[in-house]
C-alpha cells in the first residue's frame, strides 16, 4: 500500500449535460437531460438542475419527462464530448505519464509517476486547485471534481464526496475513519443485488462489513467477491494506475419507438449500424475478428449472437453480411425493440481481401429504405447551420417542421426559428 496520497481521480461534473450547457447559452442554469429522447429512451446523464427534480442516469426518458417536463431533452453530440475529453486527458498526461481513462469523463492519475515529491495536504491542495482551474479554462468552463488518496479506491470515493466542482484529499491513515460511516454501496461491486444480500445479513455500513471475517464474506458472496469486499472495507487496494486501457469492442445499437416486425427493415438497420461501426474502426486504425448482434424482443428478452472470423476486418460490407446472417438464426416474429451490431477481438491490422467479391456481390440497394423516422435526420440538440442565420441547434422536430435556436457558446442566447424539414438552406453540421 502507498504511504502517500499520490493517486488522483478526476471526474468531469454532469459531463454530457455540461458540454450542452456550455455550447447552448440559453440552457445554462436550466434542467438538461441527455440520452434517448423517445418514449423508450434512457437518460445518459443530466444537469444538476434536473437532478433536483429526481432525474437520474439510467432512468427511462418517460419517467424523466414526468418528473421534469420543462427540461431540455437532447439526443447527444458525441464528437463534442470526445473533443472535450481529449483536451482534459491531454492536460492530465502533462501531469503524469500514468493516466488511466475510465470513460470520456473520468480518469486516474499516478502523481508519483509524474515527479511530484511533496504530498503534504497544502501542496496537494494547491496542485489540485491549479489542475481544476486549467481544466476549466481549457474546456470553456467545464468543472471537475477531484479526489486524491493512497489508492484508486480512496481517490474515487473522495471525488464523489463534494460534487460538483469539489476537491477532497484523504490523508494517509484516515481512510477507515472516512469509510466506516458510509453505506456499503460506496464499495465498487456492491450493486442493488449484493447490497440486498448484505442487508439480509445485517450489513448496512462499511463498519458493519469490517466486523465480518473474510471467511464469512466468502461463504456469503463467493471467493473473489467476498475477499475483494473484505479488503476494500479495510481500505486495502494496491491496484496500479494503468496507462493504456485498450478498447475491447466497438458497437452501435438503437431502440425503436415501434416494435420492428419487417425482417428486411431489420436487415437494413443492421446494415446502417455495421457501416457506423466500420467507420469508427477505420477512424482509429482498428479491425476486429468477432462480429456480434444484440436483439431485444418485444417482451424485453435480450438475445446475442456472434461469430469469429479467421482474420480481422474493418469492412462495412463484411460486418453487415455477418450481422444479417446472425439475425437469420433468430425468431423475431413477435417484434423487436432494440438492435445492435458490435465488433470485438480488436487488432491494428486488416486482411484486405477478406470476403473479397462475396461482400461486393450484395448491393445495399436491394434492402428496403430505412424510414425517415428511424434515420432521425433532425434530432434535439443537433448542430445545424442555416444559409442566412448561421450556426444553431435543433430545438425540436416533427411533422415536417424543424425548429432551431441560433446560438453558439460564443454568441450568447439567440433567436428561435422554424423551417420545413426539407429546407435546402438548413443542413446538419458534420463534426
């Protein structure tokens, strides 16, 4: 175990929603919910203004609308989120060569590996405040919560304590004092099911957990899980910060307002998803051997099928052909509410002639056209540009009309205008 508080965890506050508020001045200080905007959508994240109404990540969009009907519901702009993330991760890598991204909006940093030698409370506070200020300046005002501790576990716990825009440093020797009053769910791996099992065993807090022997916890939860909780209840965590966390898969999926029953339409949607997956693989110089599909039926049963190729590919045609073949083995007659395509077993090379002429012999025009309501040409939050009015974003769309608010992060709140959905002067901004 480390003797110094030398591991930092940085978590960008309400990340997706904060980027939207940054870029859309009229939404600053107002409830913003990012995720699926349809009735079957799920909240990806929301602003703190929306959280005050009880909206939370992973909540259904339907429930979020009931709790906070006046919020702005946006579909998400991943290029903008990715760019903000790259800026922040770049700043962290200036601090230390050991940066372990967990997602777009959070990462661990090994401060000792970066040459920091003074780990006093005063020095760490000054360092962290300077880092948070640099993040805010570089990202146009995004805030970050930071925790620093002797382990990854303690740094992560600390960063959650004073959100948003907070800083907590757990000095060596204070770990268990901090943990004991906390609910057991603060420990990674304690989800609702494990928490309920522990509750039935009379374990509610970390202090309760600490009183149980390792043997008792192993008997209750199994060897790996039981031993892991026993150690973390005592703040024992020697996991290193790992500089590179390789992507294990690339996938795209969609949930649909109406259950799909037309098999050829499903094939067309899988083909479009395969093209998107292939584009992301190509962009990052990757390819993959294992192609999989995910299908959620009308009754919420989720099915997965996959196959592994002899060589990796990044070909949209090849991925689509395999995805359609996997779909053919499933009974979808009752209706499908979600479809997805993924590629795993990633590599940084491609067998160029994989499938060769076979893929080329299957022209996409033989598939039915995907209805415009599923292509979602216009979606809330989307960046657009008008020939006369300039840059803006989609406020709402439907019934042949698209409504746009013309503003950017630099202009301040702007006017709202409505146009026919096929107006030639209005076009999406491609990032």
